[in-house]
């Protein structure tokens, strides 16, 4: 009896070990997740990616420089799984009503640091100042967007609607801080450069965006932005140049979202509907990158469904606040790739449009006004089947 | 290093003396409580020595994956603990425990307390005291458990093994059917790292400041325990302190725990369970990732399926069991949406164990765990096969 029991116990253990692989959770398919690298990184690049990933996850505390006023304590808290943010991490910017600049820069603006370490008082929006809320965007595929040439952006723009299609996209322009290295093929205008990242397209490149985010989101100073968000005085850097560079490389080398069910008949029909009702006039299906030292990013065509330009979205989405030369009713066309995976980073729900006010794809479509008004009207007149196909397509992205 | 030398010297003395016996200072005719665990550890003492030494070791191996990403195979030695105790006279005793944690990464004095016994119900304890919050903190020796990992409620919600310098009273009355005990201590407490730490969540463990009090206010820890021979033991414990005065408000942290343990069917089936809840006064203007309320619980059910002489061992046992556990790092709701804040871990751990002797256990566990992030996104899934040995020495 004893020998039999010991035998069966040992047999169980052996079975367990031989079945080890099968007992462990399998990986999530690449098209179901937003994180992961582009292909073809060298060993050195992969190590830099990993350092950047680690820095992206670093949680700052008082001892390591957090705040004392801030929005959040880490990059990852706003971009869970490298996806879109949640209303919890929605940030507020205030002060600028028109293209004449922000009178609150240097006085606590443009970003509201609405949280603080114990013992400190967070900022409040000055009485009467215009403001808007911004939901953090997804990070994936940003390296591709960064490499679209200024010439291509200008080729898509039509500020005076010369083709009379009701769409008049234009790039945003801004004076750049000294630390931003301008691209060799940049096409400036009166000393200002085309900017493309952010809801109002106010950041020039991922380096500009990252330095700002450290400073304005977390109250972390760097050699590039040494002004403390609370005292408004320069202090020693709280994050190193190398770390900033690593995070920028991490963002540049995150893969592009992979479409799911692309060959599905309903999804394909949805793409046709998407184009037929005019969505693609702004949400351009295909863009291409210029030359890059990273082969996977160099001279590639990709499907981000954006033109990176500003469009007037009507009074319903006009919060009265703006950045750069954009009007307060103008918003940059957000890339739609990765849209279907948004709930995977937003707690299982959709929080769409610039401030997360739309909690479904249809609600987001119906909030389009201004240059998007005609497409919205076209959507409303679609048959239920076509609407369903369009939503299926958007969910597949 | 001086601890290691002292411990080695103690072993040397005993081996020279050549006499060993099994130390047990309690009265076995009376029911024991979890708080008695520190008095009833196996140990050895020399014939002419005034002290008793002992310890235990945990060695584990781990093979697992999270969402298909293999962590590979690794060995761990989470605990190598040494006990040293002595009866200075019939009414004064000294108890201590020191341990290497996480291999040799950290050497920590876990307990060094002097008990002055006046009578059953009035005894003074002072020194570095194991705070009596929950049952596990006082009864944490690896060989007492059939599972490789410590319960998460005891390590993630409560900061076991958790001790502080302080003083207080304890007492117990017992007969062969009933036992009741109390403990009440004032000790050093927590600091503001509870809500300012790199875990990005409320963490009592991050705020432990055992040896110095940062704000001049002591922490109270108290426990009441009642045991019936048939119904088992239930304990209710509570602790509270001020952890921060940074923003002029006196911000407090408190924890409450309920524990239960019992054996059935002539000790062939045992149940241990513990539930703990933590409340922290977090400033309204701070991050919601730092919770005002946390909770966790676990239940272990273990049954003996075979008990008989096997090979060299006269009282060998095979057990099977399962642990269910849950921790919620953040029981709040989002200010912005009103929705639930998640940040939870759920796990189920079936296992088998073999005890060649009561003080040694070989364990084989399979851990299946789901981690839900702060926002409630799709959980990450972890599976792990764990094999471990834990034994008193």
C-alpha cells in the first residue's frame, strides 16, 4: 500500500513536470496587444529599448524628484500597456484662447498640476482662464508618425479648401526650444516649425514630447527643462540625459498596432464604408516614412488613419483652449490604429475623443462636427448593416 | 556579521557539549494559541547551557510564465532563520529570531524580546516585538505551512514578518478545552513611505520604520484570541498609528485582521484563514493609486491522505491541499468616473506535501494567479510550478 502510494505520488510529480509547458499560461497574440517592438532591432537597440521600457515604468517618489506638484507619478500610469489613458489620467491645460500665445506660460501654465505631495497645494485653474482636458494617447507606432516628412504633411494640407471638399487640414507651427534638434528636411515658416504630436499637434517630435511630459506631468526636471513646475525656478536635473534618450528610443521603436481580422468580409466592407462616407479625407489610410537608421522604420508605408493635420471640428468640440497656431475648435486628426484595443488599456471601456467624453465608437462618430459634420451625417444615413460593418472595421484596427 | 558569529559560536558550544534535546517550554496539556508559536519552536540546547538555539530554512525552486513570457527555472532561498532563546530565570525569558531573507540579500533581526512573567494574565514584553496583527505574523515559520509561498495577505497587505521596538502586556488563560489570550503593545509605527513609494500603491511594508519613530507618536497593536478544542481558534487584531504629519493633518493608518484555524477528523483535515483590512488617511490631493483602503484574505485547506511509517520515518505524512487567496490593493473608486478601482491579485494554489517528520516538509505547488491592474484591464495570468523544502533545524 505504502509503495503503491509513493509510486503514484512520484508518477504524479513526473506527469506534472512533463506537462510543465502546457500548465503555464500562453502568450497573448501580437495583434491583441499594443506593446512590443518593431522588427529588426540590433542587440544594442534592443538593450536601449529595454532601458527605455524600464524608465517608462519608473515610479517617481518625493525622494527621486516627483512633484511637488504633478499629474501622475510615472509614464506607464497614463499609458497602461502602451495604450490610451483613462479619465483618471486625463490632464488639463489652460490659458491659451487663440494663436497669440499662452499668457500663463511661466505662471503655472500651460498644464495644470492637479495633484501634490502631502504638505503642498496643487494648482488650480486661474479664474476665467480657458482650459481643455486631454486623455493620454496610445504610444504605439509613434516612431512611424515621427518619420512622416514635412513635405508629405504639406501635400495633404488644404488650408483654404481649394478642392472644395469641405476639408481644410493644416499643420500646426511653433517656435521650438533650443534643445529640440530640427530635422534636416524640416520646412519652417517664419521661424516656426511644423509640429505634430499631441491633441493640438503642439509637440515637434518625441524628444520634445518626452521632455515636456517629464516636466509637466511628473514635475521631473531635466537638463533640457530645468524649471521646477512648483517653484518656477531652475533646479538640478532629476532625470539624466541618457534616460530621456532611452525613453525616446523606446517610444520610437514600439511596433505599429496590428490589424485583426483584416480579411474578414464585414471588416473589408467596413473599410469601404469608411472611405465612402468621407472618414478617410482626414483619417488618411496610408502614410509613408522617410529614411531612418532603423530599417523597420525606414521608407515604410503604414496604415495609421491620420493626416497629422489640424481640422476644425465645430463648436461642440471647441473647449476654448488651444496651442500653437491652432484655433480652439481645431484638433489634430488622431491616428485610429490600435482603436479596437483601446478598452484593453482603458479598463474595459472606451473613452474616446480628446477628453474621453465618448464612451463608444458610435458616440465618437456622432461627436464629429465642423469638417467632420458631413461624414457624421453620412454615417447617420447608413443602413444598420453598413453601420455595423464600419464599427467592425474600426474595432479591427 | 556579529549575529552570524554569535550563532556559529552557539552551535559550536552545543556540539562541544554533545548534548541535544528538543526544547519545548510550553505546557502541552493546555490548548495553544497562535501567539504561543514563538514558545513552541523545536530547538536544541546543551546540558549546561542557559539558552536554546534553532532555526528553519526554506529552499524553493520556481518554474513559471506570465502571459506566455517564461521566467525560466530558478532556485530561491527566501528564509534562513535562527532562533536564540533563554530562560534567565523562571519568570524572565528572552526570545529572539534573526533571518537571512531573499537568499543572503538581507539580514534582519526579526524579534528580540524579553518577557517578564508576573502571572498568567499579566506579563510584560519589551524589545523588538512581533506585532500581533493577524495570526501569520506571529506564527510564520515556513515548516508550519504546506505551501511554498507565504500568504499574500500577510506579505502584501500586512507587512509580515513585521516587528517594531516597543513594550506591552500579554496574558492567557487556558485549560484542556478552552484558551483565551490578549496582547496589547505600544511600539514604533509607520512612516509616510506608506503612500510615497516605488510600488505606486499604498504599502505598509514600504513604511515600516522598526527602530525609530518618525513622528513621536507610538503605534498601538492589540489582539484577542479565543480557542475551543472543537471549534478552533479565532483571533481579532487591530493596530493604529499616525504615519505622517507632513500636511499639518495627523494622517493615520490602521489595520484590522481576523484569523481562524482549526483541525478536524482527528487532525487529518486542517483549515487556516485570515482576512485583513487596512485603512489609510490619504490626502485628497494625492494620487488615487495610493488607496485609502485595502483588503486581502486567504484560506488554506489541507488534508492528510496517508500517515504511516515510510522508509526511515515512523510518522510520515502525505498531504494534499489548496490555498485560495485574494488581495485588493485599492478598494476605492475613481473620482472621475465613479467606477471601481481594481489593482487586485487572485490566486489558487493546489499542492501536495510530504512530511517525513513533523518539522520537515517537502512541497509541490502549482500557482495560478491573475493580476488585475489599477484600471481593471484584462488580467495578466501567471502559472508556476513550485517545489520547496522547509525544515526546522
